């Protein structure tokens, strides 16, 4: 019976880390179903070698002799290359297909796609936590060449047999048990009933606007450990000023104009209902004046005061304020500290 390479092309912000966490912590269960999961750090070189003109067949000879019938590879970085039409990735995938033909392997590709507006907002939040300092509007300008999912799918289809492609919308109503990890295991053909499944701990990914702006403005002053503490602190807070969207109406309209038609075509190709990828108008949109009015928001200052007293953060911005020890007691000197923070944060 031919062996199978299961390739999970984890597009960004579609639960790839959670999927990989569950695979790593359930390797014994996978092996019971004759699937060998090779963690990223062990096969990174394999993928890089595939980009070369000369293919090293020896690295896959070991799998050809493996008693297990399937090799599972999962890599988020593949989607980024495919999204930018990176030639190396196309060479990797083409060579992977050649290897499968040489050894008579089957290839199955698994991929989840997220609506462009939801993806961009989630990606922006992740970038903020890594130290990004620009506004969401500037972030959108940097992502002007963001991938059309129809073109993304066509790229995959040009290499692999369409019958071996499993491409699904990253929307709860289209996922088994409304969960991407559960859905992924189901696609592997594994029934998780009465079986232990270790999932990555869930995090509160959504900040209110005050938390977003505070993070963005403090990023220029904080070290990496401080950023990590800041993220941990803000993720533990129940935010009271969450926005429906970070898009202005004009920005969202441009996104709809650019991708709606191709998204509809993709839905038909994948035989899913159009709402799977439909970009819907929002009830309320972000207003540009929110950037300046955030300083009038009591939630913003409440967050800032909590950070000021958080011992594991000790945000360096407070050391930049003139006469910092004079304003040590934030609540007692709120107005003075506000004026100083306004001056520093607006630089």
C-alpha cells in the first residue's frame, strides 16, 4: 500500500500553533493510526533542501522504509512564501511532488483560510505584541499586496491533484465541533471520542482600543522581556472598550472591492456556501479621531496606572519622564503625569 505525505500548509492566524501543539503532545495516538509527525525543527532542512535543483532522495528513503504509513509535516512558513509567489516555495512543492512520484507516495494537502479582514486584524494584534509601533492604517498600507485566496488556491492546484487538496474556511460554522484542532484531527481520519487530546492553552487575544494604543505607544520604550510582561498583563484583563473592527469604512470598502469577487469564486470551487469567505459590512467602523481621543478615555488611564504599579513590567517610559520620583504616586498626581505622558507618547 503506498505511503502518504500529509502536508499541512498552515496559513497565518488559523490556529496552526494550536494544531502543532496538539500533534506534538499526541504523537503516540498518531502512531496508533500509523501517522508519524515530524516537528518543524527536525524537518526544516528537508524543506530547505527541496528548494535546490538537486534533490536529496536519501532523506525520504528513511520514510519509505518506515513501518508507519503516513508522514505528517506542518509548517506555517509555507503559506507566507506561497502568498508572495516565492519561487523557492514553488520549487519545494514541485520537488516534493517529484519525490512522491519517485517513491510512489501519495500527497494530501491540508489548509485553512481566514477571511481577509479578520486575518489582517489578527495579524496586526500579533505584530503589536512583537513590538510593532505603527497604526492599523499604516499596517494595511504595508500589506497592499496581501494574497488573493483564489490565487493562493490556484497556485496549490497547479501543483497538486485537486482531489488531494483539503482547503477549508477558518470559520466556526464550517469546522467540526466549531474548533480547528478538532477539525484537523477529523481530517486525519482520527475519531477523538473518549481519547485524550492535549490542546494549547487558550489566550484572550482581543484587546480593547485603549489596550491596543497603549501597547503601540509603549513599544518604542520597552525591552523584549517588558513586552512579554505587557502582553501577559493585557491578555489577563477583561477589556471594556473593544471595537467591532479596526477598519475605517473606506478601508473596509477597499478590501471588499478587492477580494469579494474572487472570494465568491473560491467558495464555488471549494463547494462551500458563499458566506464562508464573504466580506460583510460592519455595523460600526473605526473613526480616525479615536487616536487622539484615547487620551480622554478613563479606561486608557486605568490601564496605564495598573501597568505603572506592575512590578514585572516596570515600563521604561516612566524613567523617561522628567523627575520620575516626584510623580511616583500616580493616582495622587494624575493630571501632572498625564501631561508628561502625553508629551512623551506623542513624540
